[in-house]
C-alpha cells in the first residue's frame, strides 16, 4: 500500500524542526547541524572513486526525497513480516519515520533489558545514547549519505542488555516503507553488557512502487567483554528502492559476534559492514546471502579490523544472480602491528544463473605483522556440469538437480540463524526467491 505524504525536503530548517519535534537535548541538535554542514560540503561519490567505479548513482539525488512528516503511521493498518510473530520475546514496529506497537516480555524488562524506539531511548536513557551514539565512527565510502542520516534520523531502535543477562528468545525490529518518493533514516543502537547474550533480528521491506524511494540506515553494535550477539539482518525492499546501509560492530575482549545478512530486494543497494576487534580474544563470524534478479544491483563493502592480539574473524558472502543482475564486493582485512596471533578469513562466492548476470569481487588484505594467519578468496561461476550430471545419474531431473545444488550453495549461510522458527520461515522465502 502506498501512502501520500507531505513533501518536506531536506534542509537545515528541517533538521531543526525534527529535533524540536522530538524535544531533543542540545547536544543532539548540535550533532545534527554539524552533520548537515558536512552533508552540504561533501560531494556525491564519483565513478572514479575506487569503491564506486562499479556502482552507478546516476539519477540518485539524496536531497530530492521527502524526508519527514508529522502524521505518524496510523494510515498503515498492517506491517507484514516474513517471520512468525510468536518466535520473539520482544518486537518493535517502524513505519516510514515513526515507531509504534512495542512489545517486550515483562520478565526481560524486570531484568533491565531495553527495547524501544530511539526517540524514546534518547528521552529515557539519554546517558546511554550519548555515550554510544556515533562514538568513534570511522569515515566510510558512504560518508555523504551517513552525514545526511545523522542530520535527519527520526526513527530507529535502542537495544540494551545489562551485564550477565541472557535473553533466551530473539528480539525483533521490523521496518516498513509505505510511501514512494520518500527517504527514511533509521538508526539502531545495540549495547550488550559484559557476559550478556542476545539474538536480534532486524527486518526491513516494502512493496514495489512506481516512484523512487531511498533509505539510509546506520546500525551500531557495542559488545562488552564476554558478550555474545547473534544478529540477523533481512531486507526485502521493492524494486523502486535505493538503499545505503552502514553496519559497524566493536567487539571487545573475549566477546563474540555471529552476523548473518539476507538481502532479497531493492533496485540498488550498497552496504558497508565493519567489524572492529580492539582487544584480545574477540571473535566474529560474518555471513551474507543475496539473491538478485532482473536488473537488481547489490554492492557490499566489508572491513575486518584486527587491533588486539589473539583476535579472530571469518567472513563468507554468497550470491545467486539471475537475469541481468549484478553484484559488487569489496573486502578488506586489516591487521595492525598489535594484533599478533590473530586469524582472519574472507571470501565472496557467486553463482551465476544467467549468461548476462555479472559479479565483481575485490578482496584485499593489509597485514602489518608477520605473526598472523590470514587468507582471502573469491569465486564466480555457473552451475557445475559435473555435479548436475552426477545428480542426473541418480534419477533427478535437470530442474531438480539445479535446485539441489543451489540449496546446498545457500544452506551454510542460513545455518547461521540460531532460532529454528526464524530459520525455517526464512529458508522458505530464500529458496523460493532463488527458484528452488
């Protein structure tokens, strides 16, 4: 369903209007205004920029979309999800620039767990938000869009789990874009205390509309010593959607991160994923899955940054590309001189289901010490004829053989989803989109 909205284009006055409407403290307004000045100063990414050479932004003007309204989301009766609602201990819904329908198990609230929209979090937990909001955020290739995001954010999620608390069932943040011609700026802040544990699912989507729409999201994750986070991101945007996503995790001493991403929609999407390991013993598994058809274009940029010694990261992104779809992957492993005895792996594998589909993979490493084990690799190919032939000799048809191979290709990423009900529901959708 498409909803009409009042056209409020990005301006410095709108920045102040959003801040006033949310009764924000002065430090947040100052941060917004500095970001707006930065947005106006920065040029749009150019085709000559290394990380933008293969992603064309022609026709995308971030200042041309409606960036806010004051009417809430009451005109949207339903927020559909790919996942079963009863699989979660807490849920928060977002529609366009506004949040609604928060649910959280009372037992978790009594333990100090926080799940709320970021506006409420800024009001009720200001010290927490101030400490972690954009703290030491490194500049990325999305700097232009990140500045606009910081200036105009108006929805988002705050998740906090106190020291030693383990959340048994996952929490769910569900965002829906209901209108075309708009831009949304959702900001997620996740803080896990020492030795705490959480599974968080963030889902975003929309129907396809005749007019372009844009989102610029930022997700910040802070894992304190010994914490463990299972994180799942699902996007199922319409084909009119242009998305720019920044995802960053700081994984402290002996903390562990299990990241999984499933990208199913969008006309053009660029996502930057950063995992930073500042202290010894931190560990991350980073897995991604994308399925593109038509003329969809998806661009991933990942950075595994090892600073502390005895740190470990493992990254695998897999894609299935059909028709004229295209994927781009830029990967970087950085190992500082202080990160001895660290291990890091990075790989991007793409399965082309059409002669016109294309995948570009550019994995890189910057190693500043010899006392490490690091590997990277990339693979782009079509269905293996030998594998198809083997399955045909076992009685499977050509179509059945191809389906089995695609299923086997995607299954390792789906296996990273911890919650069985979530995994089962997601697998049905993923295999259907892959033609399996």
